[in-house]
């Protein structure tokens, strides 16, 4: 048997009487409710419940729900969204602790300082009017947690202001003005209709929570109608409401994954809308750009994004755009593990159009914050040097799981035909470089390089294997070259192969690693796309790349990814100036010290069966270790090669050196690159 819940209301017209179902008398339903108004109740749908469901509902109604935080709606929204869709669209719940890292710097401190500096009734009354018209926007609002916290904070600020007005008037608070901050001052945008409905409810509850929390005399009813405040639209293509503060947590979605997640048509629309962003960047970067564009002269903003916003192409599209267009980053967390389900590290960035008096980075007071989220000198203006071009490369990009094979298959094919060993190679990737002793790979790869179809088919067993495993996958690839040349890597790196061909070994570093240590590896190892390769076998060059000077440069040129250091051939290497005229004696000393360091590391890795990361974790900061001592010795020699002093600001000196060499090249003159200077 089922029942229909009915309730008395003084706001709704009485509908025609339907056939009466069985009813259940429940005391908790008999109380008259003052209002069921607003968009939430614009369409009333009778709810048919069983007797057992009503019993559960009655039990729930008798509970004290005052301590349940509306932030639970974030969990409801995330749980109600398909896991695959959450990951595809970068939807993740944000904790209250992390939300406050945006709301407090962007909203709370701003108002606390204004109230603190106001001394007269006239100034305080002016602030009251300003606060009454203050608007907050979350352009990726989800279930409304950011707006909820912001509302609670503005209500607290409201009470601070009223208390100060009362003290200046020497009057009792009961005689003061009623509250004036309302949910109508808060706005949100989201593409998910369910999230939008939740956000509206969250803000409605926020008002009641604030009334109870601060002991306010205002009534919680009637409910605010928020249908025009929290809207279901795409923030990338819709006009944003005007706001004094823009806060939120845009979707976490890497640039390479956007097309797979949202489709070609949507991505093409994004590229058309943001035509000046030439590269695929993290999805959240577009929110940073738009937030800054929509900020007024006195506007402030705070957003959470993946920490790629402070590195590479994503930084150019987001934080560089902000700092180069009248924005000042005044408080930031450079990187931290995210509190949500997303297994990413994030950056929390608060900025304004007004130059701040103080800067706080990672909870420390600093003199400035640049777009790489460091307080050091901003090296984003460094110029790529022509002398460094075609000396450093990203490894090959196969595109096709079938290219990777087991060692067992390698042995079998070589036994069948010895010539197969020409195209079967150890495949080096960043993980093996960082974790394995000597960086040795454990995987093999079929490499036809630039062979024609006819030449590749001469290696019958590997060729047929690729035809069976790779070609079907490539046939569906949107890249015509991938489809037509299915037996070749999508990116075979001919320039890299040509550069390292004369060498017996080369130097390589993982594209992302904790220590960014270059290793010497045999030429027979084929580097993959997670490796960066320097086409040199000179230990003098390895010494420069291993030095503190280069390490400081790459840390400044790139932010951290999950606490690690990304190394890119174009931003880290091509901008790095090498010593121009060190003495031959000094060059030889650097070379010998680097060889000693290499030999010592090799012995330790062999003996302990450790990878380079574990070795550096254990000994790099131990002042009594051989590793520490050899690095210190090498650093001293390299500083001499640059003619710097120990107490110099190294980053400032290197940036200045880069710009000087770039100016020389601009005059058509040659400089010394990554080679021994004659």
C-alpha cells in the first residue's frame, strides 16, 4: 500500500481534489508550514511513498539536522555523477579547508582591511552600502560549496561592520539596522542542471544556517528565488554576470585529454572562441583568462587549478595572461595535493587588478609572486638561443600499443631471423630512467624508423605483428599520417636521430622527475617521449647540466607537477646560456669532476640496486655523503666558468646573461652553445 504526502501552505492555491489514496496520520506532517515558494517549488509533484518509507521519513524528521553542513551536497553531486564522466569532465569535490584558501584572501581579508581602516560613521555607512551591493560569482559552481562558504564569510563580515557602526554610535546592536547581505548577491554558472539545482538549495540553506549561527533577527522565509542567479550555461561561451569577486574550482582536464573527453566539435568551438591561445592547454586555463577579463578595476579573483597553470603553455594562457594584463597575484599556494578525488596536485591562485601591499606564497610573506608561482626573479622573459637549437629533443612518440613488445618475443624473432635485431630496440622512458639501476629500460620496441612499406615488410615477423596490432588502431586515427604510415611512429624524431647518430652515448633526463638528473645512456637505447635527450657525449656539458646553476634555472622556468620538476627542451634547455669563454683548464676540471660524479653514482646504483631517484633521496642533502661533496665541488667550478660569485643572485645573473647573448645573436653574431668552446 502507498500513501501521498500532503501539507498545508498559505502560499499555494488549492488544486482540484484528486481521487483520495490511503493516508497515514503522522504528527510531524501536521505542522503548518509558512512558505513553499521560489523556483525550487515552482512545480509541485506529489510523492508516492510506502508505509515503510514514511516511517523512515518520520524518523529522519525527528533528528537534529542543524549540524549537517550543506557541503554534503558536493558529495551528493559527485556521487550522483558517473565516475567516468567525472574524470572526463574534471568534476571534483573541494574541501572547505581548501575553499577558504580562496575565499579568505579574495573576499574576507579584503573586507576586514576596509572595515579596519574606516574610522567615521560616514565611512562605515559607505561600506555598508558597498557591501550591500557586493556580488560574488562562481563560474563553475557545481553544487555551490564555494558560494556557501563565501556567503557565510560575508555574513560574518556584515556582523563585524554592524558591530563597529554600533560602537561608533554608542548604541545597542538591537537598535541597529537589520541584516543586508542576502543570497541574491551570489551568482553561479554550471553546465550540469542537477548541480545548478543543488547550488540553489545550498544557498537557500546557507541563509538559514547564518541566521542560526549569528543569532540574526531576519527570517529564513520566504525563500530567495535564485533561478536567475544560479544558471545552467556553458561559462566558456556565455556572458558572465557582473561580480566584484570571482571564485571557484574550474574543471581539471589536461590539454591532451580535452578532445577525447568533450569531442572534436566542442574543442573546435573552444579554439575559435580563444583564437589567441595557440596550443592545447589545461581546460581550467580558459576560466583564468575569462575571470581576469571580467574583473572590474577593483575586482578580485581566486581560482583552483591543476598546477600546470604555472608552467609551460598553460602558464602562458593563464597566469602570464593575468600578470601581463594588469593583474597582481597577491596570495597563492604553488602546489599541493588536492583534497578531492582527482589524483592531481593543484595551485591555488588569488589575484586582483590593484597592486597589493603584501604578498603571501605558500603561507610565507614574500616580496613578489610571479606567474610561475615563485617569489624569485621572473625568468619568463628569457629568449630562446639559436645556438641551442637542434641540440635537445623530446623522444619518439609511437602511437600504437603494438609497437611495445616483450623480451621473450624479441628473442624468438631474432632466433627466427638475425636481421630482426636491426629494428628491435630497448625503449627508454622516464620511469625507468628515474627508478631502475643505471636507468636501464625493461621494455622493447619495434622501430622501422623512416623505412618504406616495402623495406619494412622485409622484417616479416615484426611487420606482420605491427600490421595486426597497430594498423587497426591507426585506421581510426584522425591524423592522416598516422593512418597512411601505420608501420612508422607518429613522431620518429629524425632531427634527434641525426644529432645523436655519431655518438656512442648521449645524455637524457625524464621529462618529469623529482631531481631532474641527466644520465649517460648507450646510443642503442631508443628514447621515448617521456625522455628529453641532449645530443652530446662531452662530460663537460653534462657537468653544466648537472650543476646548481642549471637546476635553479629549470626550477624557475617550470613549476612543479605533483611535486616533481618538468624538463622541456624548448623552455628549459633552449633558453639556457652556456659559459662563453672558460679556460681550457677549468673545462677539463669540470669534465673530470663530472666523470667522478658519474662513476660514483654508477657504483652506488649497481651496489644497492637503486635508481637515481632513490640514490638522490637518500644522499643528495647529506653533507657527509660523496654525492653531496662531488656536487658541491662541481657547483663551485661551474660558477667559476660563468664568472659569477657565490653570493650573486644566480637567477638574475643567468637571465641577464641570456638576454645579453640573445642580443649578440640578434646582431648576426655567433655565441657558444652546448659544446666545448674553442
